[in-house]
C-alpha cells in the first residue's frame, strides 16, 4: 500500500468511503453488515487505514455500522472521518447536538478527521454566519482533542471556495474536492486545487471514478490507453491520474464489492504517476467523452449585456452541461437553490438577443428551454 506523510501520520493513499456500502434488496437504508464487515476486514489486512462516513449516508446508518465494525480493531490502527451535515440548513443550529450524537453513533471518543460537509452555494452564507457558531464550536472540539484534524468538503464553485477560504482557510487542514480527469477542466478541478494551494491546504479526493463512469470507457478510448500501458486497467488510469497531482494526499473510493476493493488496492500497491504523453492522452479521452454532449460555452460573457432578464447565462449553461452529461443528478438543483427564481433558466423569454453576440453560435434560448424541462 502506498502511504502519504501527513502531520506525522502515515495515511494510506487510498481510503474507503462508506457512502456506497453493500445493501440488502437494493434498499440504501439497509446496509448489509456482514458483507461490509468482510470488506473492511480485507481493507484493514491490505493496509487501508482511512475510513470515511457521514451523518446522512445510507439514510443515517453508515456512521453506526462503520463505527461498530471498526470498534473490533485497536483505535490507533485506523483513522475515522465524518462530517457536519451543513448541506441541510435545518442543521445549522444543531452543531453541538449532532456532533455529540455522531460520537455516540460511531462509538468513539474523537474523530481523526472532521469536515464542514458540502460547502456550496446554498449554505455558504450560513457556514460563515457567526450566529450559528459552527466554526467556533468545531474549533473548540479540536482544542479538546475530540477532533484531531479539521477540514471541509466542497461541491461549490470557485467563488464559494474563495469565500470559505478567505474566512477559514488558515485553519483548514485539508479540503476534499471532486477531482478526476473528466472534471479536471469540466468542473474546474485544476483551478480549485490551485486555489487550495494558495492556502497550503492539502487535497482529499472524492469521486475519483465519477460515480463509476470512468471505470468503463468506450472501446476506442480504452484502446488509446492500452496502447500506452497494456498492463493497466481502465479504472487504474483514473487513480494514476490522481497520483500525478502532488497536492493529493487522500483518495476516497466508495468500493461496494470485493472486485472493486481488490482491484483498487492492487493499483495502490505502487505509485506510478503519468508522464506528459500519458497525461495528454488521458485528458484527450476526457474531451472525447464530452464532445458533442456539452455546449461549447467558453465563459466569454458577451451575452450578459444583452439578456433582458439579467440571467447569468454562462453559469446556467455550465449547470446545463453538467446536468446533461450526468443525465440528471442533484448538482444543478443544489446550485439553483441559491439563485432567485426569476434568474432560473425558466425565466428566459426566448428573445435570442444573446445568441446574436455568441462567438460559439450557441442556441442559448433552446438550451435554457431544454434545461427547464429537464429540471421538472
């Protein structure tokens, strides 16, 4: 197992995420404890020492199951992380209540790593609002040793990240981002990592395989990779990409069966970052995947001065691209929660003035109408 040095700790470069554990009869709230115990047992044997859960995973049952299974091992043989569920604004006044409940759920006296969960457009104002006392409370728990390391996860855009880091960056010991070779430019992962680097915040990675999408590529794209590394599996390329980014200290993968677990552990027996040719080929594969599936908006913002409704068209097209490529998902809806309704895609009246100045000749009005339908 590859390990990274982190503040005197030896962290396995691969961590086990507990958001996609084995379940019974397809019911996400019914974790198969027997199978999960076997998975964690094998992971421990093979050197994985980082386990990540959260308040809301598996209908609120993930923390209890993971904590129960890990309690069978010496407390100093693993690192446990969980998160404050700020994705739900109703929780903002409950930081102490939730934190105490999490310790009991997991059966521990402290968390090795604790997150502000999902810093994003809908909750950034609340996270920064001192009346809730979230940062003050969590900082106090760190002083008391009940949190060993404090950080955050984020699905928000760069503006949100800048606000959060401007307020708390000097106190953040890690930041978790959605990073993979598809999102390197598509979701601006490269620029987000650079932003964290300005505050010397190491990077934790979620969605390394983008929900499994990067585990199986079309034959033509997979062949490009095989020609360069015949011995490497398609999923392994996603992890080798992350091994090529110096800021990445932890990669979390939600391995829900033994095949995934064995293959990923086998990959992390070695550290084999990509060379320049391999990196460019892989990023080319990402562009091939996006080609003809997303609109070629470059964010030039020429359209902004011509929208009679004052819509942030580049932002909306970016969300449309994400929603279309992912074939749904929750990200677009989450971001739009923080946008006034009269600035939603449905507010477009189809005047097409923006299209007259679009260098990419995008049919913006049609895209926003389609976005509106997709969101219903």
